[in-house]
C-alpha cells in the first residue's frame, strides 16, 4: 500500500471568498505525508517530482485546471487558476508522487 499525501490549504481557506485579480486566483497548499513528515527537496519524498494539479469547478462544471509547482519552501506548492465567472466554487487539488505511488487529494469549497 502506498503512502498517503495530506494536502492542507494555505490560500484560499475553506469558505473564503475567492478574490480574482485580473481574472486569476492565487492558490497555495502544503503537501506532507499523511503521518506529518514534510516533503523536502533532495529527500526520499522530494516534491520536485510530484504531479500536483488544481481544478476549479462552479456548479459542478469544470472551469479551469492548472499545475501547481513546488515553491522551494518545505512542502509548499503554488500556482494560479483563471476565474471569469461567479461562484460558489469548488477547488480540487490532486497530488501524486510517481516514484513512490503516494497520492492525496483535497476538496475546497469557496464562495
């Protein structure tokens, strides 16, 4: 059985109103192992090899998806989603380590 990746939202937070600047929403998450160990460059759980994708939905319809990149800070990934319609929104973030098979997802409800 593969390890589980835990994904915690940094920005936006659950229930937070999404503020689009020039049609873009900044998103950042922290990805650790399910047991709480951090992911850090050069280690066994090197986040530079992770595949992390954020998808934006409104009314259960997909709006846009974007790759989140490792920020260089321990366990932190960030990116932007394009948002041109009114909410409420659901953001789904999926992460996977292709080397170990570890995976996780996050469902974030925003207004």
